[in-house]
């Protein structure tokens, strides 16, 4: 029975579509849930999760809402939804209608199949009782284009419930076709058990929760293509988009595509992108037209080894990570961060590319973390790039973030550390000698002890580099057996000493001007800026004998406007600006006397020069202590003319008196009015 304002035609869902197309009249009802946005903060998600868990613990099984006109309970072990003999309905005899609260209890049901459209006011599948967890009840769609329409009471998949929407195709003896399905549940879907979808569309938010402190949590698995018109909120749950496997219905599309909502993982939740056997028709695991992935939990990848040699799995939406991202090094290809052009992904948590396992296998070369062209990753957290993995793309690192990497050095050559692209670090090794590994950590902050050399500006980042030497342990000497003295052997020619290791270090430029590569030396503490070859994006220091220590790319500035004002003065560049603008000329002995109090006449001269030394008009006011022979006459007459100063009541200006802070405030306010006019 359709709700008022709806048609009774069958729905069709196509991959890549944004909604449903009915064969009857157009559906005029606008759902209130369509304007809802997902909960975006972990604290609010956790609070909501606690409330849901409490309600689940105290609520008895049964109708989801008292607003239903009637109730329908399943009475048979197995069977079809549309067999009236399988239902006990309080208001009528027959299958559930749109006004019935429906419960399917694992004590009396094993599997319920849905081969044509079904409806209910609310749907509750399974129970949350711990003593019934061994019993499972499955609700499964078994025909193409089936719609399960659930009203305002919403859908609840309890701990012992399993809701399977849609179907993948199988061939061979157990052949079966791919099937599409739709779940229309505008009040949302609460999952304590398993919600497994294939070639399906869901209208409504999906919330995953754990009903007990110990035990399994809500499980949301997505195969083939699926569209979620709402949000997926893993409050305490597990999300698993599966790539590959059996064929799709129609055109391949991501296992999860969000419309009008976000995918959120709290710190109690996780997501695993899994590569199944079979053809991989798409490498995009999650996509969205206007949402984002908010990860405060754990995001991993896994799969069968045969499926992991092509491309990385793609997250085609903005990703904001405050938890952990760890692709498996032995099986998974890694991750690519996509989204619309211009997307800025962020990381304030941990990203570990090529994470080893508890039982590690030999690491394999392959994809690590790729930031797709036209997108960027901004990190304030930690990124670790394990050896034999790759990382590429536009990455920025500030506010205490770190990016760590290491690389083997088997032979002389050029080695890249970090993300290949604008932020890569390149070390050219001419003669490695005992160096077998290079290690790098990129710190997104000002370098340590930068205040030791105030000539350095424009840093904001530094790199800690180290060449690891190979040491061979020597055991105890083997004592010879006593015997006749051997004939002395001629001494061998001494071998020439090998050359010292030689390096060239190339760092991202990251700053304007004419930068130099600078190295920190702790004995005595100082930054030493080296001869540097500067390119458009990078700066290179050639002919190094070591790369160990802290490195920065900085602009080395000179500042000596007066003999008594040098770079050591914290106001050096301010005073240099005044001198360059002609606002101050200092004293005849080329001093500025920075600690000396300023006189009223000198302050007047500063303001006058700042506006270009205008000529005072004829008849401009004058003062008895500033005669025409004074070098400050024109400046002070102009100040009086434009009413910046009025002088003293006795007709003097007080030219040589120090200016007070309050008089200075009056000068500056009046000056601002003059300049504005």
C-alpha cells in the first residue's frame, strides 16, 4: 500500500543514477531527510552513539514506533515476504502494509526473501540479546528492481540480523544474475548487525553501532555499485567497500557513492578497502558529489595478492584524517586521494604508507600514497613512508607536522625522499662508501635554534637527514696450530684510501627571494649557509661531504643601515626601512642612536618626510624656538599649517624637548586625518 502522494509503479535503479525513476507518475513528495547533513564532529557522534546504545539496551524487541497502526510479526522458519501465512498482523490478515510495525525474530525465522516490492511503517530485523547471537535471521532480496519501502519508524538491523540488498552475478553450476535493489528508509537505518548491499540504492542515513561493550559492531559491506542518498555514520562500526569480484549490473561504478552526505568514522570505527578476486572494473572505492570522508578511526586496505598490481584504490572525495591511514604493504596497492579539482585533503593524524604486519612478509614495491594532480594534501600530523613504497603529489607540511622516509643506497646514484613532486628531497650520492641507507624527516615548523642567526628568514620548515653507516662486527681471532715458522710473505702494496662520500642535496625552495641551503652546526652553534644553485622550485647545495644534521632553505639578509644598527638589533629592518624611505637620515657620524629619546622636532621631521616633504604655504604658522635657519623649520611649519600641532601657549614648539607618548598619539591621529584628506 503506497503512502499518500506516491505512485504504485515499480522502481528502477541504474548505476551512476542519482535517484530512482518510477514507471508511474512522478513522485512529488519531498523528504525532510534530504536536507539533513551528517554529524561532522567526533564528540557529537560519540554522544549520539551512547544514546543509541542506551536505547538499544533498554528497549524490548518489537515495533519501532508506537505511531504504527498495527504490528506484523514473522511466524515461519523460512519463506517469502509476500506469503500471508508467514505473518501474524494485529490489524489485518495478510502481508505487512505501510502502517505496520514489522519485526522478524531470529527465534522463529531463518531467512526471509523479498521477490517484489515490500513496505512497512518500521522494520526491525533480529535481536540484540547476547544469548541469541548464535541465531541469525537474514532478509534477502531475490529479484531485480525490488524496493523495500520503510516509513517514518525507520529500519533497525539488530545484532543477530543480516540485511542483504541486491546480488552479484555468478557463473558456472551455481550461476545467478546480478540484481538491483532499493531501500527507502527516510528516517534512517540503524545497524547493529550486518547490512550488505550490492547494486543497490539507499534513501536515508546509515548509522553503525555496537550494541554491547564487548562483541561485534555494526557491519556495512558494499559490493559492485551502490548509491547512498544520505550519510554513513560509523559511530562504532566497520565499513568495507569491496573492489573487484563478480560482475556489476550494467556499468561499473564505486561500491559507495554518497549523495547529500558524508562518510564519518569515529575513533571507535574502521574502514577496510578490500580487493576481491575477479575483474577490477573500477578502482574508486568511495566517491561523493558533495560530501567528504571524515576519519577519526582507522582506514586500512587489504585483498588478494593477485589483485594488487595495477593501481591504487581511489578515494574520490575530500579526505580529512584525524585518525590513522595504513595501507597494507604486502597485499594492497595503496591509496590515491582524488575529489574535485582543487580539493585540499588534510591530515592531523597518522598516515603510514607501507605499514608492516604483525607477521610481516617480504615487502614489495608498489603504490603508496598518491595525491592526484590538481589536488593537494596539507598535513599537520605524521606521515611515514616505508622503504620500497612510493608516494607522490603536492604536499604541504606546517604547524609541527612531520614526513619521514628512508631509502636504501646500494650504489652511487640519485635518491628521492618524501613525496615525488614539489616537496621532494633529492640526494645525489657520488661515493657512498659505508653509507647503506638515507633517512629523512621533514619538520613543518621553524628550524631549531634559528634564533642563533637572525640573518635567516623565510624558513618555516627544516629537514633532519642522516646517512646510516654499515658496521661489521669482528669476532675473536682464530689461533694457529703450533708448527714450523712459515716463510715471511712480502708485504702487500698499500691500497689507496677511498674518497670521502660526496653528496648533492636538493631541497624544496618553499620561499621567495634568493634562498640558500643552510646547515646547522652545533659546535659552535650556528647556521652555515652554503653556496647554492637555485632553480624555480628547488635549491641545491653541491659538493657536500656529509648530509647528517638539520637543514633549512632560508634567505640570508644583510641589515646595517647605520654603524650602530646591525642585524643583531631586533628593530634593524624597521630602521632600515625608515632610512631607505628617507624618513630618517641619522646623525652626521653615521649613527642612529637607537636608544636615545626622540625630540619633538625630529618626530615632526619624520612625519613631514613620510608625506614627501611638502613646502609650507606662505604665511604658515611659525614658532619662536624654530627660526628659519633651523633644519626643521619647513617640517614644523607644515605641521602647524595642517593643524597636526598647535605648539605651546607661550608661542614655542618645544623643539628639543622629548616627545611624550600622549603627544605622539595626538600627532598620529591628526596625521591620519591629513593623509586621508
